[in-house]
């Protein structure tokens, strides 16, 4: 590992995204800019408690699904392929030993597992039995399809998992272990998870999509489960420039910390998140006043809201009232393991187009918010620096600092002058 490699900027050159708001990154982003909400009444699912009324589900034609494949793997493939195509990545011309994949662990579909049939005969299974109990199956599937022989990483750090995938991928690139990493995660609505979240009273009890997920709103009642996938192509700057790649942004710094408090609750008095934000900004060699947008974890639960609000206010002080802070979960739901990479993708698209994505359905903002929550409508704002935060069960905290890439080969905004007239300008 050379000092040049270790200190070289890491950039994002490709985005793949599938959510309840779109089958790919462009359609999802257009709906997010328009302030639409992908949350609706959940379709009947075996094993999901009847009390769970809402979800942000993937709504695609029935022929989209493959009966012999978990939805989470299908979502992974689609987002992964889009990211590779978006990056114009000709991996056939690259050394496969220098191409890596980092993804999230996943559940199996317990309705089709061999425990129910009493047989481990793979020929008798709708879904192959190994996908039911090997949480790294999606990671293997993505790398194996292209015969990529570089690092294969699979993370299970709850709601921070896919952001950790991106963080660790950036570090592997700096260490010179690979030239390209495709990092992210996927999630499907799994009945066992739904039942667990319901039992711990973390899910919203609303039956109306307009009041389902309300981050930073005094009338919040919990989060809404979502599904989908997001993957990013990461490279060292020199590698991206050498192959003529178009670049979204530079990853300036990344940090991980944890709370030592409780498996599923937060310590509202703990300063771990405050320290994480400070260290992420400091590691990026930025002043606090350089940060203009934060994509919050923003689940719409009391503990998460209060923790993030207090920490952001504390860290940024008088600059807090200049910040835009929004929650993408208000539109695409909580993608759990895939939430970090999906929300990071939205942040990158917002930086490219100089638009702060909104927090929709926000009617009664928490009075202790000293920052703008970008309520209900996207706002145009020419910002270069942003933060993405993730907080997860198990005490996992993660943060990434980004800078929009404005050099040769930068991504050009896709926003037309007519569209900017429909998006509210920041005050």
C-alpha cells in the first residue's frame, strides 16, 4: 500500500437504485424531487401482523418477480446492474482480482424454506435452500455473475449495514486491495422482521400514508417498512479519470462509532453521535460552516428524532439555522439494511442537481429543530458538502462526508430550467 494510494480521493461514479418510488435511479429521483410518497396500504402478506397497515413496497409487474429467487436478490441484481452501467464500467477489460463487491446480509423467505417441508432436497424447493440460511448469498450472486475475484464483503449491522458497506469499500480502495468496489444493499419486506418490529412497537400505527412516517413531526408514531436496493460504484480518483468516468462526488471521510446502552433503544444523553458528526467533519478537513445539507437517519420515532435533533443542534451551533436536514424515509420508507446506501444515493443526486430532497407530510415540526427540515417540497440550493448519517439497532452509528465533484468529468445536472421553477428556492 503506497502513501499515494492511501491518501488518494475516493469518488462515486455510478448509482443504481430501486424503491417504491421508481424502478431505477432516474424515476426514483424524479418522484422524490416532486415530493411524492411511496408509502401506501400494505398488500396482504402471509405472516405479517394484520395491525401493520402501511409499507413502501416495490410495485412492478408480476413478471418482474422470479419464483425461484428471493426478491431481495432480484432487487440487488437490478440496482447493481444499473450502477455498473451508469458508471460505464467495462469490467470485462479489467483485472477481475481488482473488482470487489460489498453488500448487506439478508433474511430468507421462511414461507419456502425446507424446514417447513421437512426436506433439504433442493429440487423440491421453490427457492434454493442455501439462500434461506446464507445471508451473504446476494453478495456472492453479484460477484459470481461477473466472475469478480476481488473482496466480497457482507455486513449485518442492522440499519447501518449498507452505509457500512460503502465505508469499508472506501477503505479497501485506499488500501490498494482493489480498483473498483460496488457497494450497497437490498431489502425486502420479511414477515419475521415485520412481526418483530411490531412487537417492539417501532412501527407506525397509522393507516394513512399521509401520517405514516413523520420524521421531525410532533405527531410522529413510528417508522414504515420499505423495500428496494441501492448500489454505488466507488473508485480511486486516478482510476476514474484514467478511464474517462463521469464523477458524482468525492467521499471525504467516513466514521463509525457505537453506543454502549441497549440493543434496540438509544441513550438520549449519550454524546456518541455528536462525536461521530464532529469526527466525520474533521476527517474531511471541513469547517462546520462548510456543511450545507444532512440526510438524516430520520425514522420518525421519538428516540431517533430527539437524538439527531439534539446532536445536530449541539455540533453546529449558530450554523444550524443555515442547514438543510431531511429524511428520505418519509418518501421511500425504512429500507432497513439498504436504507443507508439508498439515502446516500439520493444525497448524491441532490448534490448533482443542486436540490435538497424534502421531508414530506411534515405539518407540525418539532420546535427544537433549529435547522430547516425541507418540509414537503424540494428546495433548490447550490451545495457542495453534505453528510449522511445512519443509526442502527445494536448501537451502530455511521457517517459519511461528501463533496460534489466539480472537476473535469463531473456529472452534469439533469434538471431543466422549467423544473427549477417548480421546485421551491431556499430562503
